[in-house]
C-alpha cells in the first residue's frame, strides 16, 4: 500500500499553483484531517438525480423544500443548508451542456476501484457523477 495519497483534484490544482499553494497542498496531504465531513450531500445527490433524469428539475425543487424545512443548530450545518439551497437554485438557472441535450446518455454507477498508483503515490479519483454519452454512435465517458 502506498505511503502517500492525493486526490486527482488536488493533483490538478498542484500542477498549476503558486509555490505557496503547492506547499499548502503538500502540508495538507502530509497531515490529512482524521474525519471528513460530507458537506452538501443532499444538494449533490439531487443534482445527480436531476442530471440522470435528463435535466428534470423536480428533484432539485424537492431538495430545496426539504432543506427549507430543516432547522439546523450547529454553525456548519447552518452554512451547509444555506450553501446547498444556493447551489440548487443556481442549478435551476443552468442548462445541461448541449452535448447532453442533443445526445443519448446514461449515468453510470461508481466503480469499486477509485484510485491508482503512480511512483508510490496513490491518486484517488472519486467522481460525483460518471456519464456515458453517445455522440454519432460513439461512446464517450466523462465525470
């Protein structure tokens, strides 16, 4: 098992970052937080569902109502609620990319394997959504 781990997002950020940001990423990776809080989980789930349903916004509307009915007490939960509502409201104003509107696509299940190793560094790839779209009969994958 590799001693070092980094997410693909941080790796991509690292390659285009300033020296200060690179040091910050390395420091965070050396001492990762013990507990990661799943933030915005309801909003992410509702957006995934809307995309899987070809842009149908009913899951988004249901999610906004569900969040508005919640009364969180902890500061992080209060922020999570506000930011989640804002994200869902912004999603309603957005349109699916044209290649999804114009082509057949499907949302795939996440694979069991979510990482690979390069030079003793485990690179974690954990997409929120994996889409297989058919353009001119050719399948393409995106995340």
